[in-house]
């Protein structure tokens, strides 16, 4: 090797290093630009560790694989359910419709918004409506929260829809943005959640990633028509249920995998605490079951082994800039790839312990669970994205544990 050669090599090495430098600066500039143009304004959040293990009440099982799919292709995202005295089941779908289900027949009852061939797409969701939580009130009428249309009352015989509180009206001067779930007490108070005052339902993944305490619970008095905010500062307030004795509310704080308890009666009235946290997934709807425990659907799971990287949201949680970067390069429709294929709902007792779970490892029959609604020995399984109604006999569920961590 002669002198000339080696000096040539050295100078080309310098050029290569200068090239790398330019390249690195360009990449940093692109990332910075993407972060700046990111749709979200996230907060850091550190989840509890370690991730839950599939043991005790969470022992791996295939109970959900015993479910049947009903009405495949006829229902778009039946998420939540109500039942009347006659045993007729009601559900709302992603195209703005409310259906009645009697035995095995499906009947269209009402529309909450316009009727259009593009209902069911994110573009048309605000016009078409998205009925979510519903329940028959003490007056026998069907009350519904629609993510876009407000708190509604529906006459299921005529299909008439009456707006009690619109999203524009909102509560305490703040419009509703993303109504989600509700329950009604025996004394005629409707408790309902607005998941965030910032994001619409169709953009909920941004709200999950932002991890901001933008959610609220409202109370509406059926007799007086007065609506006011009961709780604010919740992290993606999703499912809500009165307790078995109607002394407290349980609220899913979906984006932080936690359930909050808020007392509405008794000596602790007005106080709230964490009922259970570090859940094996992101909690969606909460429903009392036949054991007087609570079934909680998990929209997506986070447990030890649920994915090779652990849990995506746990991983990016503490880093707002990483969240900005991820949201700037990932279209909303692509986030399903981060969701492990394992459907799960949990059963929680009055002390907040997970006593049982319903699972479909591999998501073979049930893709994921928003709600488990048990009535008269039958379990209805709803999910905001499924195109069928999951139906399972309660007798398929073995009790795993009486008490577990
Ligand atoms: C229950 O069924 C009876 C008889 O068909 C009907 O008159 C009544 O309106 C129904 N009640 C409800 C809540 O749908
Ligand atoms: C409850 O289930 C039983 C047995 O399947 C059925 O005969 C009865 O009609 C059901 N009741 C209601 C209210 O749906
Ligand atoms: C279900 O079907 C049975 C028999 O066909 C009928 O007697 C019953 O009234 C139906 N239940 C409802 C809720 O429509
Ligand atoms: C539904 O509307 C009809 C006709 O106005 C009325 O007779 C019926 O009582 C209403 N039902 C309920 C449950 O409000």
C-alpha cells in the first residue's frame, strides 16, 4: 500500500464521515419536524410494574372461544347493551343505529343521526351518530348516550329520538366531545361519561396516547332535567357502573389501565379512590353480573407475554416526544397492529380483586371485548369494531378462584 493510496483512503473516510453527519442531521430534522407536526400533545405517564401475569383469576383459559357469533355482517360494532322487562335486548352500532334483539331476530328501532350510505365510516360518524351506552330508565324508556349527539331518550316503539342534553350544550360550560357510557340509578339519576373534552370518538387513539386527565362524569336528573359535572380530571373516562348497592360508581380510566371508585352515598360521599389498577388491559365497559360482581371488557390487553415488546403503551408512556413521533407517522387506521391478538374480560369483586377472566387467546372467535352483558343466563359480548354479536351461555363459565391478587 503506497502513501498516495492511504491518503486517498483517509480523505474519502473524512467525506464519508461528513456524509454521515449530514445524514444524521437530516434525520434529526425530519424527526423534529414530525414531532412538531404531531397531532397530539401528550403527557408522560409511567405505568405500574411488573405487567400482570396470567395466574390466579387471570389464568389462561379459552372460555370466550365457546361463544357463538350472531348476526355476522348485519351489525357494525355493537358495543353496549340494555335489556327491558320483556327480555328484549338493545344495542347501538357504529352506523348510528339502535337495534332490538328478541330471541334470535334483529329489528332496527331508531337512528340517532342522518341516514346515509357512508354511515359507519369515520368521515360520516359525527353526522350519523354513534350510540354507545344505554339503559332502560325507571320510567321504562330507553336512555342512550351518543358520542356525538348527546344524552338521548328513545321511544323504541316509534323510533322517536329526543335530545335531553346535546354535545353543544354540554355541562358546566364545557361541551361534550366523546360521550361513552352510562348507568341509571333506581332514583332516576343518569351517570354518564365524556371520555375527553378534546378528542372525538373517531380519534380516540390519540386520546389514549396523550394520557391526559380530560375526562368527566356527569349526572342528569330525569325528573328535573338538571345536568351537572360530578367528577372531572379522569383519564379517558370510559365505562361506568353503579355498584351493586348503588352507593358508589366505578369508572374505567382506560388510558391508564385503572378503575376509579367514587362514592355517591354514605360517609365517604364525594370521595374517590383507585379501586384497582395495573389491569391486564385497557378497561372499557363495566357491568354488574349475576354474581353481583363486575364484568369489565378490555379493549386491548397488557400482560406479561402479551406481546414480544411487553406493552406498547407502557413502553412509550414516559416519553411524550416518542408519542408525538409515533402518532405523526402512524395513520389512525393502523393502530390495530399494536394490539395483541388475545381477547379478555375480567370479573372483579367488591374489593377490587380479579376473581375470574374470560379469554380467547389468539382472538379466534371473539376479537376483543368492549362489554360483557349478562342477562338471564346468557352473556352478550360486544365490541366497538366487531361485525357480529358474541353470545355465550353463562353455564360455560367455570369459577376459577374465589379470591386472587
Ligand atoms: C312488553 O311486552 C308487552 C306485550 O307484548 C308490551 O305491551 C309492552 O310494551 C312491552 N314492554 C316493553 C318495555 O317493551
Ligand atoms: C330467561 O331464560 C329462560 C330460559 O332460557 C326463558 O325461558 C325466559 O323466557 C327468559 N326470560 C326472559 C325475560 O328473557
Ligand atoms: C321468544 O320466542 C318464544 C317462542 O317462539 C316466544 O314465546 C317469546 O315471546 C319470544 N320472546 C320475546 C322476548 O320475543
Ligand atoms: C312511544 O310513543 C307512543 C306514541 O306517541 C306512545 O303511545 C308511547 O307511550 C311511547 N312509549 C314510550 C315508552 O315512551
